[in-house]
């Protein structure tokens, strides 16, 4: 067994089933026809981290229910307490108990495990998806803003901006974690390491430091990996690789992140020569999403609105003649729905007239009307085989109908503050 297996406890986490239309809900009974060897007995699961309870909430993402309860809107307009026919009380929901205060999570590329982060203890916990059992914990050297798996699911890389590798050294470390053993296999110093990106072939790790115009290049497969400092950027924050791993497209945040070295842009970076070969200015660049050769980019240059651009990385040209106006704030997450709507989330925004969630119609390359302001967006998940987007806003799960851009009638609310969501069963 690769890690010490910890006992899974199915505790009672208070679950409220609500409808945005104010309609009551009825419980039709336990989910008795599913053959999944896990406590939830669900085939289509979304795992949601709860900062308050330290639990992973489990949702059936094909019908927006929690384990054992099927929720239907009775359209009566009356709020009534649902009474199950069997299987416990309405407040009982199957979950995975981890403990602490859970924030971000990672699904391994092979879909076998989920990694969750506890910022209270700076630990990572492995969860075996098939059994919904915690399977070991890794202690980190300090706060970790994010992490990434290698494409083969064998390694995890975690930046820790304030961690110290040795006494008296500059703060900033990237830790390498073996998925097979659940242990730290290497640690390398990278000053103020804040975020990173890994190439598909696993041979290139790009590390981005807080408040720096320098990017760091690491070959994680080397016998003794070291970080090579590469200047010439303007607060680089993330990167996206070509499928053959030969090219990276770097997002330069620019003035939004405090740089005076240049405007927001997308830079083409040749991996072999370690050089910048082309630059495309954009309105703002704190978050992006690469689909084939199209890179979607969003940011906040200041003022009352943010910006959205489309860059053709094949020709390194901007497809949007002028940046398209979206909501304000620090944009950190993107997700594309099955009907070609791009959801863009920000963790800070005015949240008055316009909220932290913006929606782009990629077919028209135009912004849809902004949804109701509902707070900071920390995570989003497009749901397979449905025109539905799960969005964590203000610590709440909001389920959007992507055909209308509005909240659907059936919603699920959990006690506590939610943070992240991943679709476990693809």
C-alpha cells in the first residue's frame, strides 16, 4: 500500500436543499440502483471542499443531488421540509472527512485520486476516488497557493513562497512529491515561488515568483534539478504549453501586478533555446485558457471593468481588435461549458452592479449579460453531458444553466464555506 490508509468517517454534514425560485423540494428516496463501491454510491461525482467543516462534499453532478437523496422541484412555490422515505434524516449527507480547513484541490490526470490542501496545517491529503477514502498526508514547508500534477500522474509540484529550505536562505521553495509514495522527493529553492506550469512531457517546469519580472526554468527530471532565472518578462504569472512541449505561452500580468517592465501581454517562449520569440499585447492578463491554438486571456487594467482577449498562438496575433469589456477584479479562473460559453471568475471585484463572474459567448466573441453579483469566485467546473456550470461564489455552490447564463431552479446549499470543485468521474 503506497500510503497509510486513514479511516473514512461518514459524518452528518448539514445539507439544505433549496430552489432559487422559492419552490419546495421533495425527496424521492435513497439512491438504490447504483453499483459503485463507495459510500456515496454515485456514478457521476463532483467533489467540493468545505473550508468550515474540513469535509469533501459529494454531489451527483448529473442530477444535482447529494448522496442518497434525489431532489425534484415541485413548483408549488411553498417551502416545506423534505422527508425522506428511508435512509436517514434530511440533514444527512455522505461526505469525506479530512479535517482542518480545506481550500484548493487537484484531480490527478488519470482520475484515480484527488489531492486537497489544508491551509491551517499546510498539508496535502490524498483521496482515493474509487473508495472515497483518505490515503495519507504530506506536510509542506509553508503556505501553498496551488499545485500541479505531471501528465502521467506520478509527480506533484507545489510552490511555497514563504518556505525556507535552509536557515538564512531566501524564502521560496518548490517541493516535488511522489504520488506513488506520498512523500516529498525533492525541494529546490525558487525565491517567492507563487505559481507554476508543467509541460505535457514532464521535462519542463516553469515557476513564477511573486512581485518579480523573472521566470524560472526547471528540468524536474534532471539528477539534480535547479532553477534557471530567465529575465525579460513583466510580472509573468502562468504559462500554457503546446502539445509537443516545445513552446510555452507566458501570461505577463504587467502593471496590474505592479510591473513597470511592460504592458500586459502573451509571450511565446521557445523551450529549447530558453528565449522569447514573439509578444502580443492584451488588455489584461492574470488568467488564461488554451484550447487547441486559441488562447483566451482576461485581466484587470484598472478602472471599473476588466478585459477579455483572444490570441491565436499559431500566428501570435490578437483576434480581438480591441479588448472586450468584462467584470472587474483579480481574475483567477476560467472554464468552458459544453455549449461554448466561457465563464471567467475573479476573487475580488466591486460586487455591486457587476459581480465577480463574467460570461463570454465564444461563438459570437461577445460578452453575455452579467449575472447577479454573488461574491468572489474561487472555482468553476463545467459538467459533462450537460449545459451546466458549477460555480463556487462567496463560499456557496451556485449551479448555472449555461444556455441562459442564469441560476437554474434547483440548487444545493451546504453549511459552511465552500472553496473548490472538481468533477471526479469524467
